[in-house]
C-alpha cells in the first residue's frame, strides 16, 4: 500500500505531536510543515521536509494527500476552506470553528466539493469511550436515565501568565475545556437539547469564570449534571483518570462520568458495571452484580491517525464530521449563554447567525 503524504499546518504543541505520530506510522509520511513562525524552520529541517509559510505556498509546490490543521482556533475554518478548494482532505483540530455559522458554512462547502473533513475530537477514538458507548447501545444499562460528569482540576498560575487572554472573557473553562466534555457526552448519550448553567469567578477573581455547574437534557429524555472547574484541587477529570495522556499524573481508581439506566450503571473510565442479576427484581433493596468491562487500551491520537488514513483512502466516513462537531460547538455556546442569562437555553434556538 502506498504511503500517504500528510502535511501538518501549525508547529505548536499539538502540531509537533501529530508530526511524531506520522513518523511512527509506516502507512504515512510527513510531506511538509506549514507555519510562518521562525521556529518552524528548525522543526521542518529536523523532520527532513520542506517548510512553507502558508497553505497557498504548499499547494502551489505540490498537492499532498492530506493536511492536518493544528493551527490556532481562528484559522481552522480559513485553512479548511483552502483545503476544500484544493481538493485535499483535512483533519481539523477542535474546536472546528469559533462560531456555529462558520462551521455550517464549512460543512456545506466540503459536502458540495466532495472533500472529506475529519474533526479532531480525538477522544472519540478512545477504546474506553468506544466500549462505554457500546454498552449503552447494547442496552446493558437499560433505558438511560441520569448522567453525572466532572472535569475538576487545578490550572497553575503560569498557565495564565503564558497567555493573559485566558483571564478574560472567552478564556475560561467553559469555552476552553467544556467542548471536549460535551463531545464525550454527546458521543456516549446522544444529542443534548437544552442546558442550564451557573458560573462563578469567586476563587481566582478573574473577569472570566473559573467554575461552572451545568444541567443537561438529552434528546432521549435522560438528564445530566456536569461540574467544571479549573481552580479546584481534584483528580476527577478525563485526563487525570483515563491514563491516555502521559503528560498528566493518573488516578486509575477514580471516575469522571457515571451513566445510570433503569437496569444498571457504568462508571467511566474504570468501566465498573453494576447491574441487577434479575431485572424483574430491580430495587434499592437488592444487591448489584459488579463487573469490569474489558477494554484494550490504546492511544486515541494514534487511533485517530489510523482512522484519518482510512478516511483519506475513502475506506471509512469521518467519525467526527464538521456538522457533528458544529453541534458540539453549539451546545457549548448554549452553556455560555445559559450562564449569562440565568435561564434554560434550548440548543436549537442558537441560530447560525448568533453562532
């Protein structure tokens, strides 16, 4: 099978990780690095590939098989639009866009041109989430009733010193971190139709929130709560419990999600499953049968690259499409709106013109 040539646009932290993954995969090779920053020259030279300042320069020099867009958020849609115009498949880092309307326009352009785009919600490629989703779909929990989630962690001071905009509106955990969690919950439990939220900046005192409490209503009737904070000393977050990112210390005995149905519950990522031995005798007086669902662990980013190669070859449709990622963005924006207004926000009420 011919090795696919992939260019990486954006040589920052996540871009360099993509470069490492490409180098480790025998089914693809790095075609070029695209980044105007002077530091990209050394990165490209170290990888033995040319460096271009723009996607336009890259496409003028020769068409790669695909592009990974690891650029700043504001450049995701312009870069993906250039790839679509050039007929080049792309993997777009999340969030797919800054505004819902931009994401929809991009989806329509890609669909009209027949160019596949994959959005980098890489946790969808996690074997843990994949197995949890299977259990829900197989009916192991019965009808889904309630969902609890958390992303509670402590960001150090230098996180804000390195990027002072994180102390201002738009820089809090709702718009930076929650989009990952919303996508996880949508992937596990289905679409979210309305949200309520309240936020606080009482701990850090920044103009932007540091903590949020959120209520979610799913299309299937289930209700959920989610607690989010970047100022609380806790390990109950995906990164600190799943063990999938070696940059974070791991607490494998803890969970960040609990899914509960009429017949049982599943704690994630420990994958502890509790069900009634006899579903005809469901009662809080009856003991549960406890087991652990088996998962073959793997790096979601590496699995995402394998999937992207299949998307490029036309063997699989994108697991996270632009339209799907747009819905995740819309729900996240709805949470911010609910916190601002103090009311219930129907996610469908956020029209493309409002973002």
